[in-house]
C-alpha cells in the first residue's frame, strides 16, 4: 500500500501570548512506495512523531491530504485506517500474558468481523512466530527482556495485518546490543510481510542501516528524501551533511577563487564550475589521504588506533568543528614527531555549501 502525503501541514497554535505558532510539520509532500521501509530522521522536535501521528490519524492535519493507495484517509479515524502502531515504551498490559496482549486488538472487532477465541489465539500465534516469541506466549511482560517486550508490541501491531506499520523510535528503550538485534529484526519482519513501514528515529546510523529510503527533517520541513547512500554521498545542504555520518563531517570556512578551493591560504582542490565566493567546506573523515606533499595542512594533535583504521586528530584555524577528524587506513603511518600533518583530499568526499542558503554547490 503506497502512502501519499500531499502538502501535509500541522500547526499547533501558540500557548503563550507573544510566542509564534509551532509549525510542527510544514508542507510535507512525499509518495511512500508500496512495500518500502522509510525512515523519518531528524533531531528531537523536528516533527517526526507529528508526521507519524498524522499518518495514523491520532492527529488531524491543519491542511493537506493523506492517501493510502487511492483512498483519501485524511478524515478517517485511526481505527478505520488499518495501521499498526509501535511506540518507544512498548505499552503492554502488565497483567496480561503475551498471548492476551497480542490478541487484544482482535477483541475490538465487532459485528461480522468478530472472531472466536480460537481464531484469535491462532492469529496471535502466527504474529508471535513472525517476531520469534512464540515460545513465550504464557509469560507476563515483566518476565521478559526489553527486546522481547518490544517484539510483543510489534506482534500486537501486526496481528490485524495492517496496511501500514508505523514505528516511533521503537529501539530507544533498548540497550546497545538489543538495539542492533532488534533493528535487524524489524528489517526482516518488514521484508517477510512486505508491509509499507514508516520508522521514526533520531539516530542516523539506525536509519541508514535498515531503511530503503530516508526522509531528513528539520523544524518541520523536509530537507532531503533519498536512499541512505545518496543522502550520505550527495547531501543537499549543510544540515543534512552534518546530521549523517560518524564521526561527523568536518566543516571549514573556505573560499573559491578562479575555480580553486582555498582553506586558509592553501589551494586544496580544483572546483570547476563554482563562482568566486566564500563557502562552507564539508570534508568527510574518510576524505583525507595522508600525503607529505598534500596541500591541506593541520596541526597534529594525536593519533588514535582503531584497529582496522586509524583516526588522526588535528586542528585547523579555518575549521568550524575543531578538532579535525580524519580516518585513514591503518597501513598509512603518521609521523607523530612532526608538528603538522598533511593530507590530499578526495574530491568525492568534499562538499561545498553556499554561505547564503547553505545549499550544496556542485563542482567538477
Ligand atoms: P519529534 O518527534 O521529531 O521529536 P514532534 O513531532 O513530537 O517532534 O514535535 C514537533 C514540534 O511540535 C515540537 O516543536 C513540539 O514541541 C511541537 N508539538 C508537538 N506536539 C504538540 C502539541 N500537542 N501541542 C503543541 N506543540 C506540540
Ligand atoms: Mg518524537
């Protein structure tokens, strides 16, 4: 089931006099393709949950439309939309067993949709098998780990075979190891069921690792929609470049003159097609090559051995995000006796952004 968001906007009126209204979601246009796992990514308060709640029907938009397939669901109450919801706090009923928790949404079915106890138990077992907790059906939530509880919550969301699965920061309450495991699990379940899924997270690595497509948001406004690799490789603006990647992209104040990029006094790269101007320069940590004749020169601070590769920490006067972090292969040995370290730059890993609107400037 594809989901279409058409100019979707949610404005919360100001609570305090003199304060502006909150544009939680502002003119969101997107067609989520059928069967995809799409990530809504952005910092806290950027409008991810509001977007999800608009899709589920828990919130009504100020303006704009939502379609599931060809159906306009904008005015449909949540229970008639066929969505499965999973939240950060699993919100299981503590006095019910796993089986009863998963069956619960089926008990609400009325009229000719009403199911017998046996059929409900059968469906609950199917959903439990999908998330691999079918051996725990008689346990209570407090007898399970956080990861298992979240699986129960996912099974409960799946038991009615929703048209759309909506997950709001489902991994945030889990410890690091379970978070990794459970995110793989979500990917697997989504693949097996083929249910169109929207996954909200503030964690870029989480979004990158499991989503088919990522929507990056800031202040209620969509910044970029693309595959994880493209969002990383071709950020449309400085915000997106800074939000994705660990360690984060290094940002410098630079300038372009005669199609050459200057950081400080040194011309560090040819940038054909860019007009003379001051720019922000983003350089990914893996964009540096150790080179004793390299034009980029920074004050060496220390070298951290990471095993597979090496992290070089240095300082540069033009850097906005000091220290400069460079990741180089472990075979490349840094002369640690020197005061400075020199690099050449990989053009594909260097991004220029306009100082006017922070949009990316293309160069050859
Ligand atoms: P996120 O999920 O990305 O952290 P939210 O969608 O929860 O962000 O919130 C987006 C913005 O809308 C925030 O500025 C938040 O304070 C505001 N907001 C959310 N819900 C309400 C509400 N019920 N009333 C007023 N403002 C709200
Ligand atoms: Mg939220």
